[in-house]
C-alpha cells in the first residue's frame, strides 16, 4: 500500500502539552492522521497521512443513520531508553476485523495498516509523552459513508487513525474505583454485537453510566441480559475476581468484548503458574464472597486504564467493600508487570512489544 504524505508546514505545527497533568483523557490530538477509503469494486485506496482536521461527510452518510462502524484503542509508549513502542498492535487490528465481519465492514490488511500506523507515529513522534504513566492513545475507526437513507450494507467506507497524548484514564489514577452493578439496564444479548467494538454498544451504556456517576460511582458493571445474574464486564474494561486465591474472569459468551489486556492478564497469569480460570460468575457469589472474605480482590483490565483495582461494588443500593479498599497484591503485580513490559522496565518473554 502506497501512502501519500500531505504534512503541515513548520509554522502550522501545534505544540504538544508540556505536561499531561490536568489534561483530560482523549481531548488533545496530534498534528496528523491517517485516512483511506474503500469502495465496492475498488477496495481500499487513497491512503494518505494528512493534517488532523474535520472529516467531510454527507448528511446522508449511512453511519449517521444506521451506526455501521467500528473502532479500536491501543497505545504507543516511550521506554526508559527513549524508544517508542507499541503493545500487541496486531491483536487490535485482528479484533477490528472480527468486528468488521459482524458489522458488514470491509476487512483490513493487518500488516499494511500497521505499517501505515508506524509511519504516522514516526511523523508525530514528538506527541508521545514521556512522563510516568503517560502514553499516546491510538484510535483507528471505520465509518460507512455511502450517501443513502435506507437500511442496507454500505458500499463506501472511510478508515482513519488519530492520535491523542494521554495520562491516567481515571482521575484517581491507580487507586481503587467504585463500581455500580446495573440491575435496571442491560448492555448486550446473546447473538448480538456485544463482542464487537462498535459505537452502538457504548451509546447504549451511557444512561446507566450517567446515573452511576450522579451517585458517585466511576463505572457500571453489567450483568447478563437473560437472567440478570451472571457478571459480564464493566463499561470500559473487562473484570477479574480473586476467589479463594484463584483469578477468575467471565468467559467470552459473545456478549463480552474480548479485551487485549484481558487476554494478556490470562496469559501472564498462566506463565507465572497462578490459578487462572474463565467461567460464569454469579453476582450473588461475588457479594457473598466479599462478605465472608473468599473474594479478596476485584480489578478491571483494559487498554485505557491497564489494570484498575475496584474498592467498592454497589448492588441494589447497598455498598460492598472489597477487602480493605486498598489495591491488592494480585492487581498490583499485574499492573506493575504489564506497564513494566510496555515501558521497557521488565523483560518481555512473549514479544508483545514492537518497536515503531
């Protein structure tokens, strides 16, 4: 794939934030973006790295009416040696292709798109922050752009990648968060698109998260849509429990996003020889375990937050504290080791990190 370059002049370049302190996650963007188009009969074409700016979409673009789209989230890091690296980027583009199959979007050539991403990152390398705990968030997106009002599969698409320097996802940083279990709304149903990273999943969760935040909680923990009994995931991350010294996470049933960090936690735990299990976890089992001490830790795992310890679970108006509301040793170990790999402080026996 040949990529055309249309870059900003030196006078047009913006100044990256001197510090990420006080910068809200995902609100500042780098100088350039990658774009390409797909059309039936032509495939992917017009690959270009150009100045970050508004997209030109017709009011009748199908994504605006029927939400045929997908997106991904991954990060670039600056290591202690000053090198810029990516963490398991192919897994993100593979997942994007799985979403594309479900949403009837054209698939990407993983290696070609990864090469284009690296070209973009090298051009905007000055936007990779170097403070502890910071990174450059990467947002690939596919939109249906055919100009038509009428439900069908689009014949035209736009793919683009934008970059955003970020600090911690949660304002409290790596400290326990408060999570509210939703017993009023559901996120996804079997046979639906819960496993896909598509915009409608997140729009459907907004009301529950808005209500949770108004009550002082950080995120919502979703239960299954059929029995409203089995735990699925949190809005921005997968969820893990330490139950009788075993690390347990809900199994992938088609209504849970298969997180890259989730997969990394499972693989790393097995590598360390820890007891790790995927299975169905009932909310009553967790709440009873918090009361009798058999559930010693709860933590989330996702690209944005990496590992996020949970200090409180709220269910039907009652708060349940997790242990002593402090970050537990299992969550701490995963956080320190995963971020250590990402920032070049720890050995990478899996070859997860890739140089830009």
